[in-house]
C-alpha cells in the first residue's frame, strides 16, 4: 500500500515529541500558568470572557497566552533541526529519495501539531466560564483561531532558528529573541517612540496587530494573508538553509536557489504588508458586533436624498488610533454598501494638506494631540479621526472617534436625527432633589441629546408645569415633596397617552456612614395609582453583587457588597440586548391585583434566587449583621424594574407607557461608568417609551456585557482547580502511562530478541560440521 513520505515523517516527529519527558514538562507548565493567571484575574473583572487570557498587554506577573507562546514555542521547536544537525542525521535523510520540502514540511507540521495541542489543553477554561456566565462562543472561537495562526508563525520562526545551529540552547535563545522582537515592535509603547511612517510599518509587520484583530472575533482576510506570508517567509529561509547543506555554495543550482528563495521572501513580505488594504471578513461574534445591523439598513432605506459622509483621517495614523482607523473604514465601507447608493463616502486627509485641513476645521473636526517619545524627549504629534454627515440642509459631526464600540449606533442615531423633521423631547423634573440632566444624570442625558431634545421641567409650588411638547417625562428620585399641582399635571399627561420613567428612592443613604433611612417624600404613591408599588425595603444579593473598595485602618480593601446587586434582565426586547444591570440600594416592586386587568406588565429586571429583602434596614455596611444570616423568610426573588402599558380598547386609542424602578441611583454618572449596561438599558427604555425601537436594537449589540457569576464558592473552586491542577495532573498521568507502556514494550522486544539469539546459538551448536567432499574421498 502506498504510504506518503510526508505522513510517515510527521508521525515519526510527533511520536518523538511524546517520547521525551521535556514535552510533558512544557505542556504542564503552559496550561498551569495560563489557568492560574486567568482564574486569578477573571473573578476580579467579573466578566464572562477570555480577554484576560488572550490580551496582548504585557504584564510580567500576569502573562497571557500570546506572550507565553513566545516563550514556549521556541522551547518546543529548538530540537527540530538542531538535533538533526548535531547528530548528522539531516544529511543522511537528505541523501534518501525524499524531497527537501517534504523534510521541511514534516518538521513544521509536527511542531505545529504539538503547539496546537498545547493550546487545546486550555479548552477547559472556556468550558468552566460557560458554566458561570454567558460566554460569547463565537468570539472565543476567534481567539483560539488567532492563537493557532500566531503559534504557526512562531513554529516557522523556531524552525528557522533551529536550522542555524547545532546547539538547541542557542536555537531557543535565537527563536525567543526573534519572536519577542516581532511582538514588541507592534506594541503602542514602542510605536509612539518612532517616526509615524516607521511605526506604521512595524505595526503592520508585527503579529500583535493581526492577532488582536482576529482575537476580537472577526477574521479579516488581510490578517489571514499576513500570517500565511509570515509563515512562508521563514519556511522559505529554512528551506534555503536545509538545501544549502547538500549543495555546493559555489554551484549554479545553489545560486538559483538563493535567488528563488529571496524572491519568495520578498513576495511574501510585500503581500503581508500590502494585504492590509484587502477587504473581506467573517464576524464570529454572537451579536455580530462588527457587522451592520438590519435596523441601520432600515434607517438608511428612509433616505430621500444623498447622505454625504466626510471622513477626516490621518494618512499615517498615530499608533494610538491606527486599529480604530482601520475598523472605522471597514464599517463605513459596509455602511455605504448597504445604502443602495444613498450614501456617498468622501475621505479627506488634512494632516499634510492645507485645503483639507481648512475643510476639517470648518466641519468641526479638530486635530487631536498624541504623545510620542523620541530619544530622550517627549514630542507631541497630531492626528485626525472624525467625520461630518450632511443630508439636504442638515449637518451632524463626530469630532473624534476614539473607539469603534458604539460607532454604529452613533452613525445610525445621527442619520435618524437628520431624517426627523423634529426631534422628540425628553424632560426631567427638577427642583425637589431629583437627579437631573445637569446633576447626577449628566452622562445619561448627554447621550440622550444625540437623538432627543433634552430639557428641564422646573417644578414650582403654585404653578402647574407645562408638559405640552414633552414626549417622555423622567422623574429621578425626588427627596422633597412634589406639589399636588405638579402631580396632577403628570397624571393628566400620562392619562392622555404620555410616557414617563419614574425612579423612586424609598430609602435614603448616608454614604459617609453607610446608614439607610426612609425617604418620606419619595413620590412612591404616584406609581401606585397605576398598579406599581415601590416597597419600603432594601434588596441585597449574597451571590450576584458588585465588588467595591472600602477604606480601613490598614488601607483600602476590595469586598463584595451585597447591597449593590447584579440583577439579571428579564425582557431584552424592551430593555435591549442587555444581560444584567447594577442596582445600588434598590427597593423591590409589587404589582396590585386589580391593576392587572387594565395594564400589561413587562418585568424588566429581577434578582437571582439568592437575593433577600431587608425590611429593617439601617446598617448597610459590607459587614452589616443583616448579611450574616440572610437565609430565611426574607430570601426571595424580587422584581426591581418594570414596564407597563395601558391596554387599548381599540387600535385608535392612545395608551400610556410607564417604566418604574425602585432606585434612581442605577443611572447616576458614577454607576454608569462602572456598568455600561445600565447606561444602555436606560437609553433603550427611553427609546421604548418614545417608540424608537430601531435605535435600541442598534445600540444594544455593542454594549452587551457578560457577567461571570459562580453559583457558590464550591463552583468557583471546581472551575479553578480542575484547570489549574486537574488538566496538568491528567497530562502527567498520561505521560507516566505512556512511559510505562514503552518500557514494557521495550522489555518485551528485548526478551524476544534475546530468545531468538539463544535459539540461533543452540541450533548452531547442535548442527554437526560439514566434512569437505574432497577429504572424504
């Protein structure tokens, strides 16, 4: 039967790997370090993702997988050719009727299979994360694919350095140095110290840039081309080194080989570098974060005229915004392609063009300064990345785009804003201790202003507020009595089909002493008229909560704080694609039975089964006695946010919509900085109240957070130690089993050989000597 020489050599090399104890040491150390670092950082971050494992940030005491590969791959590949050179077996192998490229590819494939196995041994980490959170499986697949590409490139480098020497230690040092140099030159910390053009070139040629792109969960064709080019470059150089051992360096054949390999290397480098302009990508993320949503296409379909998008960017972007610039251009290409010819894209490069710089200034896109370290001094460089959108006689501007996160929503909201003849108005009650657009809700109101007119509604004692022209009213946790005239005006507004968000603080918190007391002017009686009762209690959760920093006599310490529960979102259709929300010092809600006949109730956020209710609140410190034994009659799953709408008797009837929460603190600036999901849910709920559902679907996909919540300490320990210790022990057991099996097989073979030799000697002794025929005659 025909047997491929390549397959035979690969099997031999792979078997050689697993016959060496050093192999198991490398794999065990690799998976143990990765698992230890991940489970030391992930629970603190509280995010169900693999980002800590695949980050390219270089932290010495918390090495991630890319940097560990830069260490372990040279160690795993140092023997591939150096050992053959030392023993002289490479020349013997090449004298056989086996092509040089077959020998080369067998070494590369076997090395890659071994390193791929190293990476696969970490698969227990995402499995453990999935048991404690909603892991984005598509993004995780992208991260593992990126790791395999990076590993393949490092194997090709290790193979090349192994061909340069007979000493495995020297091979390891050369391979480690080369991979680290390639990794480090792609870091922003290095790029900012170099001239812009050189920095851009080095970042394009560094695997860090392309690994980071794929590790987000989106596979760009240009990144794949880069890794293929990098691998082929070093394999070509290695092939030259191998063939050079069997050819005279003065021969024409060797010179032709040099020219051919040099041409292939130059071609690979040019393809890898120029491939950055190639389009085509596959978005693996669950929410299709890097793919334009259908809702955006629906907004563009409403265009009656040409929408012009002018992008002002640097021809050579500073390192700090290089990747963002690339992503923005990719998305704008999709934006134009999905518009059916209704969007025109104009790219301008004002950095070196006075006329373009003047246009950028007139459009409201200023240059942004970035730091650049040059020799021993700090220099300032400028860059552009902003855009202006023009539609008929309207113009909207994004002066600077610092991140691609939420970029689609900003484009869609600006386009939707220009399509509307008049923006809807959101009004905030003010004057009685409420959080307002100017104080408390600044971030929330600032983002609302992108799509709505945001106004204050002053509440005075003897004057009813004018709510005409208001589409959505927001009441943000008053702590002083709201006059009856204002309550009557709000009641009339809602009964006539108005929309409102009521956030009631039943409990006031003295944050300096962490003491809670009732809020006698919470305005809680108002939502009760519509069937929603805000209870006079505090909800806490011993399992799903936020970790906060508290000052002690010994300094700051981080402690879990059950009075800030992480609450799952129940209805993502209304709240948007948001999984959990942070609800600090919140009260539970109830729905009256008689109201259920006249309203439709949509639960928004509801605690986990580990939540409890504190009716006798007072001490809300992290070591409050209330938290010592919460299990009992007070442990109950509680509703903490609800949306209600009036049932319509006929399709022509106008019906109100209300959103009620048992706290206003969840939208305060400090809380939204900590939990972006709160901000997204707040904006989505206003869209639902204003019936702007398309914008909510666009916004939510970019802000979905995935919390890492272990059910218990036992659950966390099982997840941790099954990876930190379980997988390494399994590998050690396999290595011992294989070693014992080889030893038994060797003894068996030795025994059979000894027995055969003994029988042969006995036969020779028993056989009489043959007489010479001539003598017998």
